[in-house]
C-alpha cells in the first residue's frame, strides 16, 4: 500500500490521478489482478470518467449541483451536502489489471473528486494479484486493443462526417452568395445597355 497527498485548490475539484495509479501498478509489477484506490475523506470520492472533453469538470459539478444544490435560494443546505455527494460516488474504486495493463479505455481516467475544498487530502493505493516475471513487460491485452481500434475507427468516422458537413456548409455559402453576384452582374449589364441607348 502507498499513501499519496493531494492539494485541493477550490471548493469543488476533479483531479486526474491516473498517472499515479499507473506508476503504482508499474512499481508493484502487477500482472493480473486489481488495483484499489481508497479515499478516507468524508467530502471526497473516486470515479472513472472521460478524459477527452475539457468541459468535464464544469459540467460534472453543474449537473450534480442541479440535482443536489449547495443552496436552496439564499439558504445554505448544510455541511452534510458535500458528504452526501461523496457517498453517492463512493470512497473506493477497483480497476482490473490484465497483463500489466489497467483495463481502461484511452478516453477514460481515474479522478479524485472533492466536494468541499480547499485543503490537503490523501488517498491510498494497494493491489492484489500476480506479478510480472523479472524481465516480463506489460502489454496491451488483445481485448483492450480491439476496444482501442474500434475507438480509432469511430473517431475517423466522426472526422469524415465533420469534413462532409464543412464541405456542405461551404457549398451552401457559395450558392447563397452566387445570386447576389449574378444580380450585381445583371444590374451592371442593364446600366451599360441604358448608357448605350
């Protein structure tokens, strides 16, 4: 088991701790088993969520505070509100490790979630399972590689759709501007013909 300290700088905060968990797995030489993260703090929790959207922290707390508000009008709902939020998500998390790799999608991370900062907090990591042999290296399991491949195909398809939409929009813009150009050309032709008459 290893203890980690973390500095919370705002009242509500999501902090990505995936790197420290991965470092622990690497140092422990864990091959097949589980890594456990535990937070013995009454106003904090640990979750797995997406890591590819910069709006995550803001939207996470906006939506949660809509369901469980800190204030009811001008009235503070109480110090237990942060504890209730932490209880909903839970103080512990277990992640499967297979062939030395945490079974997480590339778009997933492990987050320390604080509901009533600021201040110093701590979390603990431990593991159970078999360890890698002396010269054995961690590898991405085939099952996880298939998920990654599918994710890349999905992203490529999304990029193709975006490009198609951009082209369609550009064509619409060009078509929208054409009548004005044609109209201006007709007006210029009319003026020229009137001048010649």
